[in-house]
C-alpha cells in the first residue's frame, strides 16, 4: 500500500465521495516533489535499464515523487482538520532540468 491514503483519509479525483456528504470545505491543499538534475543523469547513466522504450528506474523515481506529493497533500489536509481530499489533480512540469510533481485538491470533512 502506498504511504498516502488511509482509512481515515480519502483521496479521490472525483468531486465527491459516493454515499458520503461533504459537511465542510477547508480549501485547496497541495503537495509537491522535485526531482533534481542528478536524478536524470543517474538514470541515463544506467540506460541499459531501458527495455522496449521504457525505463524502470525513471518510472520508479516518478512513482516516488508522486508518493511524496500525495503524502504532503494528505498531511496538509489533515492539518486543516479534513478527512478527505476531493478533485485531486496530479501535474508534472519540467523546470530548469528538474521535474516537479504536484498534487492539488480540495480538503473536505465528510459525514
């Protein structure tokens, strides 16, 4: 199981949670993770990992960054008293040879 998302905290890309009512909106929350330029150099140094056009090492690093971003999102929602985040969106951006993964959504309290 990933480090984010638990029985106490629901993260969903949908605008609502079926069978649950949103009792309170806490506002927008976000989490970010940045992969530095060294990650790209290390991954491309191990280019032999690429099979059929896919790099397992690169995908693993992206997965770690996504987990960090979602964990931060969950922690920030929890700090506001929320028990769910709805409308979760994941974005990937390249900034000055670094990859940023960001997760955002609306922190809410469900009944």
